[in-house]
C-alpha cells in the first residue's frame, strides 16, 4: 500500500501519557491531573484529556479554539492556528458544551484527514473553558503546493487507474466490451495534501461509472500525485451494509406542516400494520411517502422514500436520477406494491432511526441541523436482484433482495446502519478505508443494532441481539441471513485480516466486528442508554477522519470518563477492548509462515518480479513521501538490496527480472517510459515511451514484452530487443484488434488476441517465435469466453479463461507450445473451482493467485496462492498466512515471491516450497 494508504491502514500507536499543562486564569474550576497521548509522526498530541484551561476571549467558538491552541503553542506545536486551521463546524450541547472541529490546511491546501477537535464548556463566570482536545494535526508537512499536473491530466490518469484496477480485480470485466472500454468519468476536486511524511501534493478526483463485470457501481476517490501524475491512493466512496439554519423559524414551519400533512398507513414485509406520515401531491391528488412531521425548518427538508424500481445501482450511486418520483398511492393506505418494494419498511424505519438520534442524543437528523433523509427503494443490479444497501454521502439506497433475502430495507438494523454512516460523515468523517473505514463500519453496525434492539425490545442477552440483518430471511432461520454478528468474539490477534485497498476498501467489513464487538460488550456491561451515550460522544466529540482501532479505544474511554463512568464500570470498558485485542502495539503480534525479504512496502498498484536468484519490487521511503523506486534483492535474503531506478521524481513501478536484467515502468507527467538496467550494474536504458501502459511486463534474456494502450485507448502488446529497442514489434491496438497479457520465455512470446472475424470477435491464445516472427494459435476460445493473464515456462503455456457464466470461477489452463496436451489445472467447475486472477510459472511449478468463490467475507475468501506441478498432479497452498496474498512471482523450482498483507502493511515475502494444506 502507498504511504498515504498506510496512514489509513494502521492506527497510530499509543504511547505513555505525560502530564498536561496546568489550568490557567481565575474563575475556572480547580485543575485536575491531565493526560496527553502523543501523536504518531507529529509533535501535536493525539489526545489531551482531563484538563480545565481558560480559552482566550473571542466572539465565536472556532476563534476561541484557535486562540487557545495558539496560546498553548508549546504543547500543541501548531505554529499558526488561524492560518492553518479552517473551522469545520461547532456542535453545541446541554450545559454550555461546545465541540469545535478544525480542518488542517498546508499553505492553503486541505490535508486529507488533518483535523483537530477542541472541546469547551462555559465556566461559572460564563467564559469558555477548554476541557480537552484530540485529533491529527501533521506538523511534519513540508511539501510545496505548486502542481505540475493539471485537472485534465489528473482526471485522465485517475480514470486509467480505476479501469486498470477493475481489470486487475476481474479480467472478465471487459469481455465483450466495445473498443472504448468501460464508461468511466472523472471530476476533479482540486489539490489535497496526503499526510505521509513531508506530505504528498495530489489532485483529488472522483471517478464514477460502472464495472462491466456485473454492472457494479463505481464511485472511487482517487488521489493523483500532482507532480508525476501517478495514482498514489484510491478507495471506494460507496458505504455498503450518504447551511446554518434558524431554529425558531424551522419549528414554526414544522408545526404548519404537521397540521397539514395526513397520516397514512402500510404493511411491513413481516406483516405488521404501521402508521406512516405522508404528504399529498396537490397536482396529482395522490399521497406520497414524505414526512415533514419530524424535520421542521424553513428549507423544505423532509424524510422521503423514493421509487427507484427499474433503476440499477449504477443509475443512483453518487448521482440523483432525473425525474425520480416519491413513492405514491391513490389513498393514504399504501398497498402491496409499496410493501413488496420495501418502501413501507424504509419509510417507517427511517422515522424510527431519526427518532432514536433525536430522543437519545438530541440530534436533529443526520447532520445535526435538520437535513433531509432520502431513501431509495427497489434498486436492481442491472435488472437482476440486488442484495445490498449503501449510503453514498447523500442518500440511502436499498436493493430488491432475491429469493432468499427480503428487500434490504426490511432490516431496521440495516436502515440504522446506513443512516449512521450519514451521522459519521457529518461528525467524525472517518475515511472509508483501512482501519478508519473499519471503525466507520463498526460504529454503523453498533448504532444499527442499538436502534433495532430498542424498538423491538430485544434483551441484550438474547443470542440474536448482536446479529445484523437477521430479519431479512424470506423463509430461513434468522441467523442464516445475518450479515454479521457483534458477538462473534473476533480479536486483533486471531481475526484481523490485512488486505490491500482493492479488497473491501482495505478490510472495512472484514475487520469491523473486532471494534464493534468491543462496543457491544460495553453495551451489555453498562446498559443500553449509558453505552449509547458514551459511543455517540466518542464519535461526535473525539474521533477524527484517520483514526484507527487504538484511537477509537482512547476516544471511547475518554468519552466514558466525561459521562461519569468510573470504578468497575470504567474497568469494564477497558476490559472490552482488551478482550478484543485492541491494545497498544497490537499490530506487532501478527505472525507469518514465510520469510520476509522487504518490510513495509508502502506502494500502491505495482507488481513484483522474480527470476534466477533475484526478486525485484517497487517501494517508497519509510514514511511514503518519496515517489517509488525499484529495488532488487536475492531470493534467499542474503546480501544487500540494489537500487535499480534513478531518483528523478517519477514513479518507478511494475518491475520484472530474469535474474540478469531488471525492466520496469517510469510514470511521469509527460507519459510513461519502459526502462531497463543490468543487475550487474550500468546505465539505465530507455526502451520505449507511451501515454498509457498496462501492468503486464516481462523480460527474458534479450527480449522484453509489455502491454500498452495506443492513443485511442485500444490495448496492444509489444516486444523488443534490449540491444536494439528501436525495432519494436507491436500487435493489437487497432480498431478491430486488441492484444493483452504478454509473457515471454526462451524466445517465445505468449499473449491473448481478440480480433474481428466475419462480423464477430474471436479470441485466441497465441505464441510467437521471436527469432522467426512465426505466430501460431495455441487455442481459440469459444464465443463468450474471456481470456486472461498468461505465463510461459519449460515449453508449456499457461493462461486463464472464463466462460462468462456468472459462476464466479475461472479456469487455469495449460498446453504445449504447439497446442498439444491441453490440461485444466484448475477447472472452472467442480468442488475445487476457484476465481483465479493471476498466474506465474517456472520450469518446476506454476503458481496462481486465486480466491474461493461465493464465500462469506473472511480469510478463506481472500486471494491466496496455490501451486501446481506442470503436469497438474500436485496442488498445494503456497502459504497458510492469514490475510491477502498478491502479486506472486515465480522463482526457480518451487520458490515463490509475493506481496503479503497479513500484518496490515505490505511485505515482500518468500517460501522455497509450498506449505501444503492449510487447516
């Protein structure tokens, strides 16, 4: 993962507390011993608690907060709070409490996740007293803010990066696509500094569209290095299961609406008759699911349920569909159509969730200021059932369900979960990736279940109390349909799964119940109402966007103390986190069964290479500030690493080696070079230059092969000689012909070819004898088959293919160079079928990166390495490490080098032989 990604993936480590500064000024309460938790990689404390210090007199709470930080510069180390901290909102609560959020800027540019919170209350004399602070202010930022990459190029690179990422996740995504590929568009939001080391200046781009594999919605947040144009971070903005106002005027408008709007009714999917606040369309004379009785202001806000039947997820994710109607009925009694679509449940449940946050926490809607709550129901997956729900930053969207699951709005806990994402967005704003994303998911689960248990009167000791989505089954038992269980007992030591951001946004669902399980234990120990107030205060007054598990623990414990939790009850809160392994330095306890060659590979979207006695990888400096460099080392871990690439400000990525030469790509603002350098030393040679390239790159002896895209975006492959790179030979890249997935060995080039033949497209796996130029077809694919990555070694060709039958599995096929002896090493059907995404081979073995299909999201559903003998007689797991295993590169014999994410940070690791079967 990149340096910026590492900030999201691993929580800052909590250090020993030191005394806070003494209280100052007359008239405040006597000082109490304070606590200061130092920040990681910053001189500003992560948490200051248990203090009472006078804030300088100022007109606004934000001005008072910034003046206080300036006055206490020796503690907070913020040089100019007025200049570098932008007010991001103030929340006022009973007792004169004020929570001020301040967003960090570096030389006028926003800093991703840089946010500091100052908590204040009124003293006996009416003046403000600071009671604590928390958050992340990055004091080490030094980067310049002059961009070399403009918005247009940033959008182009962001769209290319997302397309490449989708292709890498599922090579079947582009089967049957037109020549222009998948329809993706990008919108630039300007400059953002990523807080890695001295800082990375980036352009933030949102990419929208659809994946052609199943039509899944694409809403990616992409950060492009503003100097070199390389994508250093991307994650999904879809959170799956999104102006100051005058209170007095709002109440008056609400009273008028309440007297005018009728009360309707409907039947929920579990057969209950419920009242529904509705509105009336004066033009049509119909009744609509529009509730103005709860949200009362002058701005027209309301709680509404919209009819999205006939729309797919890609039509609604991150956008508002044109002419979308509210769900309507000729009478106030909404009938079976509204029930079956999940509209009655969505409208009723949204009201219950709104009431929960208003009555228990005094919160007026999701933003605390009376914003509208929009629920869209009846959404499909390209016309097929959609069994999911999500918050996209603006609205909640509920799928249709299928023969097993009811529409997702039938789960009050699901509705509570999605609406809680909106609460988080307007408070802690936890970045939806890595550990902060897992906190986001875990807190949404907690409050979703809190609402459901309260409304239905479920005792906390009921075995079903911790289940999320258990009411969604059409016929089966409750636990069969539950998505997660907050009583599953997961811990960091036994359950944490390290993954890249391409998988579940860095494990936001995979790891969420580690934290939410601790919160649920606290609710069982403290009681529902008391625990809910503690967690809510932690979210709204302590947590900031990049916080992870350890900061989450600190926030909850501090919030508990604020609310008077002490003695055995406070011990119970601490015990809950201890039981789930959320303790300082927990990341250091994760073990692996492989040998580490390179630690903390803080790069994004780059592959490894191996050949002969050597491996090669791209990495950055320790804090991820510098653009990536290519290094090489020996497979057995002996000797010193060799720096292969120049430190020239470009991103050097996707290296390959045959044990004699290293080749790689260098990404800069003016395009991408293919470079080469001998391992024995010598100058770097420029082999080729392109606007856009794929990730496939290979070298063997004098031959280099790689994938690229021409100016029309059409895929091609090329091969050239290291001695004479000018005589490049290309295939594909035409209007009616594409070429992909090249690999090379022993003078043979293997690639996948797609060309138009007699008005249809025909795909085939091909071998080229580079010395003679003779080309032959190994096998022609049947219509509707997608061909994927290739490998060639020991006189055999290996490749991936998918019959596009929707079963979620692929085939690893092998054949002789002449197409003889075709063997399916891993078949697409049968009990051992896998979803294979990558293949690499040596003369002694072939290794694939694959995951089990249709498996509940857990360790065995992640990408793992399987190894076969060339004849297919032996099949073993390479490693039993937990977490994700990616970017396998075959070394001689059975040795494999790969990128392992078990510990939550990428590491280049190796095994000389497979581990066998993993229990």
